[in-house]
């Protein structure tokens, strides 16, 4: 039986939750948001004996996407996501890297993702939700049968993504969380881009931004 597995590899000085998602039976999977620290990601893949078939990006920030071009080259795999509205951020990764001290190369995904698209990872289907506000092209990946979502920098344990960028929009982010993430159901587990995992139910109850 295919079994969905997830391992988190914190990367960059921002301790971004890069994740490896795979099917334990076939040992095939994907790397989500390889912001940097590629030797650690490659070591984790080797230790887990997982073959990454693609890279998926939730959004274009340096701590999520800075290492994507190099990792795609190293593993010879395609990059999928985010939504094309984040193209300007992916083009700008070298200057974002210079500002933050994280090495970043520009990356152009093989496939941009839109609301309702499906991303296949190791035989598992992840549904794409477009949840802008933190960045214009931010996407969330949901596997409903497993009750699990990779939410990037939209929703955190007791917090939400920052929106104090020129292109940020707090009201849009909160509206997206309310209309797309909360309806996933209380039992759905979330892996945010930073900090602890949580559930939709726990955030409905205790997240001060959702009162
Ligand atoms: Zn971000």
C-alpha cells in the first residue's frame, strides 16, 4: 500500500521548513521549498533513500526558493509552482539573496500552478489552492485523503504570514485563509513554512488573527 511520508529539513537562517514528501512504497517523492542549505537536503534524501522526481515551490521568497535552481540542476528534475504572479520574485532571487545573505539564483518553473491544479508526488495527488496576500502567487498543497496540507507562509501556529511588503495584502490573506483553508476541516494537519505543525481546528480555536 502506498504510504505518504513527510520529513522536514529546516533550511537557511530563517529556519524555513523545507519538506521532503514521498511514497514509502515506491520511495519516490518531491522536495518542497528548497530555500538553501542544499547539502542538508541532499543528505536527507540519501538517508531516507528517497528519489526526488520534482521540486515544488509554494511562493517566491528567498528562504523558500533560493536553492531551487541549483537543486533542480543537481537532481535533474523539474520545478513546479508557485502561481505565475510570483514570477517577479523568482526573477529577483539574486538581489533578495544579497539583501538576506542567502545565496539565490533566479528560477523559472517548468510549470506554473493555478487554483484547482493537481500536483502528483510519488503517486499521491495534491490539490493546488491559490492563497495570495503574503505574496501574490502563493499556493498551498492539499492531500485530502491524508488530511494534510503544506501551507507555506499563509497560516502558522497562532499566527499568519507577514504582509508588510509593497506587494503584501493582509485582508486578502485572511480572506484566503477563511474561504480556502479553514473549510478543509478541523482534523486537517498543516505544515507551515516556519515553526511548528498544527491543525485547522487548533488554529480556528486559538489563532488570534482569525478571531
Ligand atoms: Zn515567505
